[in-house]
C-alpha cells in the first residue's frame, strides 16, 4: 500500500488566487529568506528545510496560496536560488540561523501580521519556544512570545490552537505534514517596518507571511476518502466465555500496532455500518490497557513491546533494557525455557520494534543488524516477518566479522520460506523463518490470519504447549500517514487473526487469546456521517503516537484476568503467573 495514494480533499480553502483577498496581501521575505523548501542531503549542516533530506517541504507548490481569506505567496526554490523560506534552528539545530528580520513595506493602518509556519521538535505544552517582535517606523516595538500548542505546532501535528489554525497539509513522501496560520495584532495607525523572528527551543519553519485586515481564520477541514472494500469477519456477538479459572496450555497474543479506539470505530463503521461490530470487540472479556513508558506519557513501539513482553517499563527507543541497564527476559524467552514452542509473526520486518521486544535486547530500536542477530539466536520455532530483513540474514555485520545468519540457522534445522504454500510444506521436525513480501499481505485481507492459523497448528504439536505473538503493523502506518484505507486494512488483518485464534481456541479448549495494541497512532477519531452516507466523519489529530489507553479483549481459560483497565506490564505478569515464571526476570550477568 503506497501512502502517496491518499486522497485528501481540502474543503473551503487551498484556492490559488491573485494577491489581495479581503484586504490581506503577501509579505515577501527578501534577504530574510535563508534556505530552501527542498533538502537533498540529510544532516549535512547546509540546511534545506529541517536538514532531514527528502523529509522536507518540496511538496509545497510555489505561487499564490490562500486559506480563509489570507493570501500568501510561496516562493520558488528555483527562482530564489534556494533562498525561499525561513528556517531557524533553535536548540535542536544550533548550526542553523537562530534569528531572521523580515522587512515590511507597510502602508500603515493594517490590523494583523500573519505567518504560515510550523515547528519541528516542537513541544505543545505551552512553553515559550521563540519570539516575534514587531518594529514600527516610530521606533516602538511589540514582542510576542511564541508558545507551543498556542502559537506554533509541530509540522507532524494536525491540531489547531488558540492562535494556530491548520492552513495547509499534504503527504511529503514520509508523513502527512501541515503548516499553520497564526495572527499577530498590530498597533492601530502604526506603520510596521520589520518583523524579527527568533527560535529558542524548536526549529521554526516559516513558509510565508502576509499583512492586512483582521479576518476570521478557520482551521482546514479535510474529507478523507476511503477508496476500497475490505473482506472482514462477519459480526458475531454469540461468543460465550468458558468457565472462569483454569490455566491455558497455549497463549496467542495479538497486537495491532497503533490500533487505538479510533481505528476500531473507523473500521467497524466502514465495514459493518455501525460501531462495535468487530470480532475483537465481542470477545467475552474486554477492557483497556495503559501504555505509558518509563520516560514518557506517550510510548513508542519499542518501549511498549518491551513492557508487554517483559513486564517492566523501559525508555522509549529501548528494546528490553531498563533505564539502569538491566537486560530483561521476555515472556516468549521464558516460555521457551519452560519447554514450550514459540512463534513470532508480524506483517512488519522482524527487526521492527514490536517483534523485537519478544526476542531481542538492544539499547536502540534502530540497531537492525544486532536485532536480527538476536532473532537468529533466540531458538524460537517460528519467526515470520516482512521480506525486507532478508539482507540482514545473509550479510549481518561488517567485515571481517560479517556472518551469514541464514546458513547458520539452516545448519541448526531452520527452513526459510517466502509464501504460505512453502510454509505448509516444511517438515514437522524443522523450524521456520518466514520472509513474506508485503504485497502478499496487502493483497489478501486474510493472509496474516492464514499464516497465523498454519503457525498455531504447527506449534500445537508441542506437548508442552506454545506461546505465539502476532502483530498487524498497518494500523500504525495508517495513523502516521493519515490514511484511513491503511488504518482499516491493518485493523481488518488483526480482526481476522483474532477470529482464527478464537476458533482454534474453541476447538482446543486450552488456549487463551488476548487482543490489544502497543499504543494509538494519529489521534484518529471516526463517527457516523450525520447525513447518513457510508463514509464516516474522520479526523486525524496528528501523525504521531498518542497516550490514550488502547482496547483489550480476551477469550479462553484465564481471560477474566484481563478485564477492566490494566497496565501493559500486567500482560506479561499475568502470563507468567499462569505458567509459573517470575516476571520481570533479568538475564544473568
């Protein structure tokens, strides 16, 4: 699924126009412009937007741009020799300019100075992140503190504020990004001569400015288009929880990456025409799971997976290593030590943060070669993920210590497969590494569930039982990209896995199924359309994770232990209590 295909319709704005609209005209930057919207090389300290390479703003078209009656002129990188916008580095980018002075050819009597701008590495907690100073021809001046969440927001966010109106948005090839309009009142009858901008605790990116009448600015409203149908499990509210108590022999843990309450609502509304119609939502035991990490109220996937798998909080970015350096054993590793079969399946790469939390221990989630080496050493029965990690198995590390992990694993009885059909043909006495192309997952809404079904049947042959974790990664991708098609697709994938797991549990009578998420992504909400049309009213509050509790549901022996609101660390602790191992448990030094 290519997020570039997202269909975004801007309502009541984004009209390219001639200069004056409702008495507001653009203010050219002149010599104050210090960099380009496009950046060819990340972190070269030469600038170009935020110096993050292709994660830039070249998608913003040059020329006249108007929103809510405020007219701007977007300068062209080509026409200005790469000096088309203003970017101030603040503390996050101290090597970039820290201040800029915009000359203003005001006539006098204008009411408001406008900015089209955003921040990066920009907190929204009302802290002062910069200043804007208006200098007048009579020698007087006005200073405005620029506060995060009130006057400026991160370009990855979508939420407007008191003096902050989302005025432009597009997908830049990496994420959905936004610019905001802010208003600064001018002294009556005074003639504005210049405006000085200074950044302190953010990178401040200013795309354009304008001056003129005081107009009412409305935040941009976006109609998101859902352009495909999905095959999803039929609504069924007939499930009955088995008698309370008992110890599960097998446990299936299903994690929807970024799959918060909004993803449930959106998917249910589109697929079933009403909320609360997903299979996962009708498991007999339901509740919510808190997701905070050790160092943040908003977790990342690494910290969340570590908490779920190991039963203890770690810092964002860390895989199963505590802030004081202790290395934790996951419940999957502990289950393996108890003699149980273990399978880890994901539609993400195997070195992704969520699967890594169950077999790796690394200081940083980005240490892909090291995480793949941990996967090769974990001795699990099934490891299955996206084919993009294939190279790390064949050439892992650097010369002269480079290893071919695939050959090493094959010598230990693993077979490498790339399709469901190959998976089914692997002899019973072999273990499996699956490297599945994403197109096989995205083309068949049931493929992840089919792989999970095959894995459960295989793992169940172990007389001691099994633990299996299955991750659906696409809800997170949909949240980051503000793409409802991808949000729905990933949630449907998880729902099919839940159905397959519960049907397996019903046949076996000894299997616990737990469904949850690592965190919410995108601040997604969805409501039924007031006019009765099929497409829900969809809002993404941003493109990052949020701290809202995520849904949790369970079926099978011991499911009652997962009702109500729990912490994500309680999942591993409860499973440890079932199977007689202590959680958290550290690796011995």
